[in-house]
């Protein structure tokens, strides 16, 4: 019976005849006339130890030539193992080799490679322990996201990737075109955009929020989960040109409901990672960041403090800490301020809310004080902001005023304003970047290492 | 307690004090001094009947002015209902109005609008019965897809959307650029692509398959599920420029395994739709296509016939049916041929396999006959092909030969070829377009009506 390495490692498998298929991680030959082969198939971090002895027909001709990266099908009986860190091992009755990996040519030899080097080999790095663990963790978090919202009755909505609404001002956008750049059609000396595929300029989305609001204002509770794009020329360990974002949006929710949802959501994600990805988290805890598991366990259970922006400013002004950027009411908080609050002051997750209206986009709901809007940021230790969201402005006249304030043209937003014209409702939502979450949970230092094929300035290989 | 309309309609809710929030679908006033208000919140197709009587403080001033599309919060007690098609109704103790919908201005009045007209109002159409049902069905199918693969130990992998590998020849591609089209930088009279964001031309992906193979050849069983793009100028009821595709890829699977996986996958999707989306499917069955439910029930249980391309050609040549396109070995099958096989000849799902090599891409595994490759298409009644896939060519020399045959440059595929150089394994996978599946399951005639915001030539609004 074909079984996974994950299942073969479980004591329940002892005594079974099994066929496993995977890749050789290591082989060492014992003097006693047999070899130990560690085989991994991606189903778990740990591999299965295979005992291949000299009686195998192809022992000398093939088994003893197996090197790291070779692919094999091995049949045999699963036995209890005396080796440490493993409950079982496979006593091989046959070893079939599918593909060799020439030790001279194959880049992934036993020696450790730098993460930078492995980025050049993005087609091979999933075969390493670190990137296998990242892939399983990323899968676990994505599953947790879907399960959380599905169990709560949210509808998964696919908002558009290509959009002609250059609306949101959330960041620089990529243009999408079928025009031949070597032979651009022109009218009156300008590019004739009417000949482009969409008959006008179109871009890659920076957020599905505005379209998400359409569905929330029709069907109640929805979430998006898909790729979003930023064309900023940022070469940092926290920025990607292409990343995945999850954005729930809920009709009739106010900002308090939104905070409660964000807290429940994050806790579920952290506890799912702990309960379903234990072996991989242990690996990160040992090799990447020794505080990973303790941090997650704490966050999964601690209460998220809710502090208004105004209170936060007064804490920061009077705390006596030296900051590179001075703090006063009306300023944007820097990473150092956020980290002070979540790491030093409260030593736990913090939700900041009610930010100055001048700092925030037109769609956030204006408070009665006229000075602040119903924005919120969820801050966690080590990374600072992990979620940003708001209650949306549902009052037509107020949002029109805010658009005028920010010199936006209401005609560009006719459909967004219609949501306020016809059966408007209070509603709220937030956004979480998947890669930031994977980065936080794994402790991986560079965001390029938590997405299969990172897109950054100058880099779109694979 | 705030509950959904879905829950409020269930007999278990009878006797409960409840708060529901949603939008008015209809209001009619009885002569006896009360009004019936049907409220929908997206949680189910059916709305909740609310009895609002004249003793409500705002009965004359507000309740009697409620029109279709207005948003309300209503508190009261859930009672058994004598009305047909409903087990419960809500006796209102208070009605709060959040937003009005001026009957003169609000486009969605009681009268039926054409689907074409509703596409212009894509921001309002989710508020209709049809598009609410589509949204819930689409959500159900997406959930079913994730659950099927997750329960089977597949890893969800996000392959890149932007790619500089213009590799696959699967179709016309959109270019992604940050160059200012009005002021293109030039060298030697040509566009200087080195100044573009990725320092070379980049495109929107047409398929995640090749990158998916990278992960399957490292971690065993994976699937992608994300947006893909085609820049073809196709204005048909079956084509979108942006659509969602699911693509599983499995190491060590051969074509038979691949067919088995595809069959299990489709059956799960159909049976989940039947068991979890019954009310919405009933709506489609009544209003859209009266064969919908019967077709699904049949497909969820019937065996998928497996017929080689060669057998199919001989059936078509001898069946006596008149086709617009003549049939002979080596020709591409047309929709009329596929539909004859699945609808008339076998009256059920059919998997065709082993197509002529000349018809298929370089990456499909060549059979020992040298003439055919291990391709497969799953055909279902009404739509024809719903899944296409293949066993991949894992032999380095063979795939290099195939690339030469098709005038492809191996240097463009260095990483893809590395998968065959180092620990190569037999592997196979397939692709399913989400919208085609939703179209098939719902019976909706036009693919633009099963995606929230369709992108087609000339159209990227919202």
C-alpha cells in the first residue's frame, strides 16, 4: 500500500507492508553490509529511515550509488525503530530508482546554503527543510483563514485583479496592457488608450476592499483572499510587489465588532498553526527564532489591549523613551513607536483606534469629534502592524465631503457612492497580508522567503 | 440576539427573541393595520417574513415608507408561520431604518431586469436572487475544492501571477509594466526594457502549472487555486480575460491516477453543491435550467467512461452522425464531437486520453507508440471539456527533443529542465476553470454572470 512518509513515521503503521515514494535526503553505508537511507516526500519535516541491506538485487549497482536528491520508490515492512527521534523505520524489500541527482551538478548538497543563494534556486529550495516547513506552514495558515471565515458564514468573494478604477491611492500600480510598446498607437501625439484591451488604461489591484464592500452591502459577510500588487520600488525585507491579502468585510459591523473579529481571527490562526504545524514550528523555533513558539502561545491566549490613538500618543510622549522620530498628536506612528507599545509598554498585542482624519483615506468613518476617524491597526511584538482596518463611512454627504477634502473626483467612484445612496448600512473590515503573517509565525527574517516565487524590483524569474 | 435570516427561518428558532439585519426585498400593507416586510441578508436565498404592526412607534412615519433596497435592523420574536414556503416569521417589536432606497432612483425595482442590463450594475446585482445564488454557489464550490485537496494531504501553493517566463504558449498574455507609455525610455530606437520594474518584460500568468510542478517535485502533492489571464480578443459566453483556475499536481502519479483524481474531485464538487447549496440549486433548476439538479445527481454517481482518443475517432467516424467538421485521426476534436460522445453515445461523463503528440504541448509524456501523448480531457454533457490535464514528460532527453520539435529555446526553461535533471519523477496534473464549473453547475448561460466582476475586451469597470 502506498503511504506517505508522514503516516509511515506513525507507530500505528508498525507491521504494515508499505510503499513509499520520495527523495533521498541522505544515505550512509554501515559496515555490516547495509545502508541507511533517509527519504522525504514533503508530507512532513522528518524523513523516514529506510534500511536497505546487501541482499537487495540492485544493492551494489544502484542503492550504494544513491545520493541526495535522487527519487525512489521503496517497498518493505515498517518496523519499530531504536533510533532517536523516530518511532519507525522501513526495512526495504525493493528499491526502485526513478531519477538520479549527480552529486557534482546538483546544487543542494548537504552543506548549508544561504537563504540569498537559495532564492536563485527557487525551483529547488522547496526541497530543503526550511522551505518545506515554510510551504507547510503557509498552507496551514491559508487553510485556517478559509476555515475561520467559512465556519462563521462568510462568503468567499473573488474581487478583480485587473481594474480600470485607479481609485484607492493605496500605492503605485502596475499597468496592464496589450499594446505593442514598440509600436504604440497614437492620437494627437498621445497614446491611443482606446486601442488597448480594455479600451482604457487598466491596472493591477492594490486592494479588493472597495469591491468587497459591494458584496458585503448585498450579502452581509464576505472575505476576499487573493493576490494584490504594489509597484513601489521598495527593496526591503518586508515588501513584495506581489503578495496575498485576506480582506473580510461585514455589513452592520461597527469598529468594536471589527476589533473583536480581528482578534478572534488572529487567535484562530495562531492556535491552528500551533496545533497543526507543531513539527515545523519546532524547526523554526530551533533554527530560525527561538521565541517563535512562546510568542504564538502567548498571543493565542492573551487579551488584545484596545488603546485609542490619542491615549497612545500621550503614553509615548510621557514614557521617557528616546525615539528617532518625535511624537505628537497628528503624526503618523513609526515602527519604533508601535514596537514600544506592543513590546515594552503592554508586552502583548495592542489594537490602536481612532486615528486623526488627516492621516487616513476618505472611506473611513468620521467620529463625532470631527477630528478622528474609525481606523484601527493591530500591533504585535516583533513586527508591529499586522492588520489594518476601519469602519467605513456609510453617510453619503460625509463621504462626499471627505472626497472633496482629498481632491478626489466623485464621478470616478459613482458605484462606490451608490452603496451609500441605496440602502446604506454601517460596515467595517480589515486587511491582513498573508506573507506578513507567515513571516511573523515562522520568524523568517525576509518576506522573500515565505512566498514561493517572490516578485521584487528587477526580479520576476520563474 | 443577532441572528442570520438563514437561522431565523429554521424552526429551531421559534420562540426566540432575535435581531435581524438586512435589506427589504418587498413590503405590502394589509388592511388590518400591519405590514409584511420580506427581509434578506444574503445568508440564504429565501428571506424572512416580518410582521410589523401599526403599534410600532415609527409605523406611519417610517415602516410604511420602506421600499425595496432599504436597510433595516428589526428586533422581535420568531413565531411559527402559516405562510407557504416558510416555517417561521418575525413579529417585530422595533424597526430601525439605516438607509433608504428611493424608489424613483434605485435601479433594482421589482420588475425583472435582463442579465445584460445587470452587468452594467455589477455593484448592485449581488442584491438580486440570481446573483446572490451564484455568489453562494461559487463560495460553496471554492470551499469544496479546498476541502477536497486539504483532506487528501495536498499543499495549497500560490504560484506567481506576474512572470517573466513567457513560456507556455497557452495563449496571448497581458504585459505588466511601470514604464510611462507617454515617455518610453529607448535605447537604439527600441524600448529600454531594463528600465521597467522587473528590468525585463513581464506578463500575467496563463497557468501555474510549470511552477506547480516545482512544488510537486519537492513536496509531493500540491494544488494551485488563483487567477489566470488570457489576452485573447474573445467575446463569447465562455471566455473571460481573467478567471480562477485550480491546478493539482502530484508526484509519482501516472495518467490513470490522474483520471481517478479528476473523477473523485468532480464528484466531490457536485455532491457538495447538491448537499450544501440545495436551496440555490432549486432556484437555478426552476429559473435557469430545468435539468440542473438531475444532471448533477447523475454525474455525482455515474462512472466516468475512459476512452482513448483513437477509439473516440473510430466511434465518431462510424457513428453516422452528421458533423460540421469532418473527423479523422490527428484532428482536434470540436465541441460537436465532444458533445456527441458525452451526450449521445455514452450519456454521461467521458475521459478521453492519449491524444496525437502533434496536437499537444511539449511537456506531455510521450507514449511508447511515439505517436500519442498522455493527455486527458474530461467531458461532461452540455459543456464538453471541463478538465484538461496530462502526465508530464519526466525524461530529460525526451522533453528536450520535444522542445526542439516545437522550436522552443531550452535556455528559457532551464529551471523546468532541472526538475528532470535532478531526482526526476513521474508526475501528473490537470486544470479546472472555476467559472466553467460554476457555469456548469448553475446552468447560467454566460460566464460573465458567474464571476463578480467580469473582465472582457473593452470592459474592466469596477
